[in-house]
């Protein structure tokens, strides 16, 4: 699926095997800003894990919007469209902004379990 970004970018979903969370889809959004088509598609899938970028802090919301990236506030609006309790992994945070961006994300009102994806993390699906 095409991502909503300033240059061509895509996201993809891989169906897991097994029951429960292992049977849900593992989704990678690629670089993207708000993308109604993405959420329409995701709502039709059982999602176990979602890897999504949140490049900028809320103090750079305008830059995030123009460059078609997400900030925590925009991420919260996007995640509100996804039902359930999904493991959300944040990627593509700008260097030096990880702690502040994750603090802003932690303040979001959401049932999803959100953590930063770090170099060396291994995901099995």
C-alpha cells in the first residue's frame, strides 16, 4: 500500500502464523503522514504489531505535517482509528529527540501498548 509521504514510500503487512497475537498481522507503515486509506485497510485486518514512524516532537508539528511525517499528537489521532490493544513500535525518531518524543507519546490516551523500536531489536512473527 502506498504511504502518504513526500517521496514514494510503501507499507506492508505480513500475516503471522498460529493463534492469538501470533496469528495477527505484523504491519510496517514506512514513512507516512496521516493516511486515511491505511487505517481503512488496517481496520479490516487483525493487527498484532504495528511499526510506525513518529519522526518529530509536537513542537515541530508543522514540519511533520509539511514533510508528511507524524508527531505524537498526529500519531494519537491515527491510532484512535485502530481498535483493540495492539503492540505499537515507534521508529524513525529524529536523532537526539527520542526521549522527548517517547515522553509525549506516553502521555497519549490509548489502549495500545507503545514502545520505541531500537537498533538490534528482533521481532519474531
